C-alpha cells in the first residue's frame, strides 16, 4: 500500500477516528460492537515515519493528507500554503524518535493499535489561521475553530 500511495494510486488519506474503549470493542460480537479504530493522534505520525523511512516523500505526504482531501471535500482555502489560502500550518520535527504510548495520546479511547511502535517524526506546533493553538499540549480555548462547509454540506 505504501508503494501505491507513493505512486499516486491511492489519492488521499483520512482517519475514521472512532475512539471506542477496549471495553466497548469487546462488548459483543464483531457485528454488534463499535466500529473503527482510534487514529486521530497517530495518522500524521505514521505518515511522517513513512516519509522518514523513504516509503513516501514529504511532498506526497502533504498532497495526500492535506491538499487532496481539501480539494475532494470542497473546503475552500484549505490544503495549501499560498496567497489567499487559510494558512493553517503544522511544524514537524522529522528526526524526533518516540514510542507510541496510549496514555500520552489525546483520544478518549485510552488505547492505540500502534502502542509500543517506535516512530520517527512528530508534529511540534500547530497554527490555525496564523495563531499558535498547540505546542506543549493544547493552547487554544474550545470553540476557536469554525465550521467550514464543504461541497457536500447540507444547507438549511
């Protein structure tokens, strides 16, 4: 799949982040339990690790995880850094080595399918509309974000 992503055969990456606890996942048959996996905390780090290992380029990471999803979902001004764009930016340390530890993640799930995996690369700062919102933890107050309707949004 990494080769297909690198070649552009897989066009974009997104997360179906489903923060079910282990107890919720084990409560019944596969057809009855909560679906999905927690992924919001690990999707970018997994992609950064793939770039660090040469499986995809950093340019491809930006294209498949920012530019293409914004285009597909019709979110104007997002996904690119150029005049007139919204200028949401993350800074990464591409050499930072760390081990995924569920207790350090933000998800309410309390576990990760990547627990114990050593990764290279990590987001160190996040800026929303030019303002620092995350660095050493979350810095922004709840509600600082705003809803941006995409092409498929319902109008009321």
